[in-house]
């Protein structure tokens, strides 16, 4: 199995990505191990369990996707299989969050309205959106790792500010794990996170954001992921409706690659945007009264 867990690169990607064929794709296991160990050693709360459930739920879906990919039969699970299982994980997470009382979510100008059982539906859509957005962003060496690392660092700061042990422990563990992984994922990458990692990180991002009552601000906190996902929607829509592309390729990072921008500079530019989104979210959190 060790020799088989290597990435297959899509033929429609940039030509420069052909050299990435065969790169080990076991990075996602690192994130899961770090977070689970941190939770077991320092926390073991119900709040922490919800985040761990989201992490492992996303990782399980991604692991199956990766296994299908490395088998060489196809480039992953059928889309509707992946979406259905992501929605199921999101729904269960949302129900858990509602039962645990995380139904008040801050929204600029509206305070923190109570979503009630609507939290289950919101979490379901958030998990599907976030996990796929992180997955789409994971197409350039170091990009997804850098951006998710900044997101979890921001959540760690908010958790410390709120004296929230569960969020702080898990977010800090993920920040450290992603930072360690990034050393091996920076161009030229020696290790990929795979769908195991990207889907896990997207799911747990939703859980942790909800637990600090900032789920509505997740699009700002993860602004790069939003832009990447929207670029795909815009390009696909334009091709299907008008028969022409808006971007040379999508997600957006592939567009810039096609324009000749080197991977390292691209990641640096995207990281700056991600850092700005994290900073603005942390500043907003500081202006709010911590929820109990």
C-alpha cells in the first residue's frame, strides 16, 4: 500500500503539473493524528468531539476518494457520491452543534441570531461548500496548506481570547500540523495532503468556526477558498451558457499559472489575501462579547 499511495494528476491540469505525478499523498493523516491526540490529551470535551467528528468524517470521505484515485481506475469518487456523503456529515455535525447549544452565530449588523434547528441545514451546506472549496484550492504546492494554516491560526487566537479550551487545543494542533506539512508541501512538493487532508480540513473548519459563533464569517476567514470556488462556478457557467471562458483555466490559481506566474509567487500573493481575511475576522471577533 505504501508504494501505491501516490498522486495521479489530471490530464486537463497545467502541463507543468505532469512532474507531480507519483508524489506521496499521505499528508492528511498527519492532520488527523495531531488533532485527535491533542483532543485526547488536553480536552476530551463534547465540544471538542464535534470538531474531531467533522475532521474524521471529512478525512474518511477523502480517504476513499484518494484510494480510488491511486488505484488508477479514475480520478476519485463520482461527484454525487462525494456530495451526498459530505452533506450527511454536515447534517450530523449541525445536529450535534444544535444539541450542544451552538446555535447563536454572529452576523455583522444583526448580532447573534438564534438559528435553532436551522443550524443543521446551515452546517450541512457549509460543510459541502468549505470542504470542496479547500479541495479546489489544493492544486498548487503549498497553497492550501498556507491558507488553511492561517485560518486555523486565526481560530486559535479567537479560542484563546474566549478561553475556549477545546477550540484552542484542536485549532492549535491543526496549525502546527499544517505548518509541519507545509515544509514538505512547498514547491517542489514531496508530499500532498490528498483529499483526505483537504476534505478533513474543510469540515473541521466549519465545526471550529461554529463553536466560536463565527460561522457566518467563515467566508471572510477563508476568503481565498471562496474566491477559488467562485472562479470555478463562473468559468463553468460561462462555458456552458456562452461557449467561452472568462478565465484561461479554473480554479483561479490555474488561471495565473497559465499566465506564467510561478507557483512560489502565486502562493505568496494568495497567502497575503488569506492573512488579510484572517486579520479582519480576528478583529471582528475582538469587538464581540464572548458567547458562553
